[in-house]
C-alpha cells in the first residue's frame, strides 16, 4: 500500500508529482530545490544558503511522514557546478551526522527555477 505525503513544511509540488510517497517502511521523497515553503520562491544567495533550505525541506518532508534524517538510507545530490562539492558537503555533514546514508553527487547542466542544487532521499523505518 502506498500513502501520499503532503505537508506545508516543504514546498508544494510544481508539477504532476507527489512531495513524497510512503510504501511500506520506505519513504521516497521527491527532489527538493531551495524553495521557501511559505512563499514558493527560490532562496537566492550562496550555495550554502540554498543547501540549508533544501535540507530543511527534506527534513520537513521526513517529519511529516514520521521519519527523521537518521532514517535516510540513500541521498542523491544534484549540483549545477561540481566546484560546489566542498561547500554543499559542509552543510550536508551537519544534517547527516552519526550514520550518514549512501549518496550520489552529480553535476547537471540545469535545475528547475535556476536552483544551484537539488536533493532527493529515500528513507527506511524497519
């Protein structure tokens, strides 16, 4: 059985997809870009500022479904500039401390709304 997760702690979907889907003990969160959940506007500023907003959005999705950052088993990070690796990693490390998930970190040409990064996660609560 799957359950659609909807929350105001993360930006609403900007297309035909769900914010997150719970399937059994797994939660599949759609990619998050640095949108302010209250306004839907892109957070401007440094890649660190954008990374914090993205990870707060991820955290909001997880909490809405009863998960925590510790439940994340896989993260996919997309950046438009691979030179931002160290900066994003520094912020990321503050959100995933004791048992960090498996992760991919990929440079892409463009992201929606001109974002500098996007992160999607899979969480598991077994």
